[in-house]
C-alpha cells in the first residue's frame, strides 16, 4: 500500500506549490510633476501697509507745491489777482485732501477668493472689482522712489478687458513677490482648465 505524500508547507492538500515570485521591476523613473496650487480659501479682507499713507501724502504735497508755485509765479510776473486766488484755493483743497489720506488708505483692501481676487477702494464713491484668476494675463510689480524707500510695491493685474485692470498699492515687497508668484501659478492652472 503506497504511503500518502507528506508536505512541509501549510498549503492545503491538492494545491500546487506556489512558484517563487519574481522580484518586481523598479518603476520607471518619471519626472516629478510640479504641485498644482490649491485654490486659496477665502482670506477675508486684507489691507495695504499703513506706511502707504506716507507715499500718498508726499505725492499730494508735491502736486500741491507744483500747482500753487505755478499760480504764484503767474501772479508775480503778470500781477493777475485770479492767479493768487487760485493758488490759495488749490492750497486749501490740497490740505483738506491730505487730511483724508489716512482714511482713504484704510479703505483699500483685497480679498483672495476661490475663483477670483476681489479689490475695493474709496470712501464716498466705492469701487469693487473682481478679477478671475483664469483671466489674468499679466501680474506686474511697480515701485516709485518713495515706495521703494519704505519697502513697498504696487501689484498690477492686467486682463483682456482694460476696464478690469486693477492695481493693489502699498504692499510690502515680500508680500507683493509672494502674491505675484501665487497668482501667476493660479492663472496658469485656471487657463489650462478652460
């Protein structure tokens, strides 16, 4: 009588022994894909730097000096009384305008939403503009001499429609650089999805 075959494995009787598995081949080296920037969560209203008041006040003072100086020179050369009155009116109006500069700067704000950037400014006459990320064609940073001395920059967004060009003034330079890079990346991904 033949003896039953004894196996050293825990495999059930009647099953074939498992073949040793071949080592898996290493995965083909693929180039890493750059991370797709996630849509920003609503940031709430963000304000520009309080130092931007200095930029606005200096700009207003320079404008006032030029116009008042021109009218005073006209009065001194041609003895025209209307030029003297015009210089006084322009000086008073400019000083009143300068007094409102801090409030005007506080009214400037921007908000990063999921699909667009929202910008607002104005005290009595308020303007709000929404710039969709996918429509941005150019994100530009500009710096005047006073803003550069204070470490500030203006961030300008240009779209196909000229009426929606928006400039966010008075951003700290590091924030302007970071925001520019983030918005350019978002614009690229949104345009690719169109």
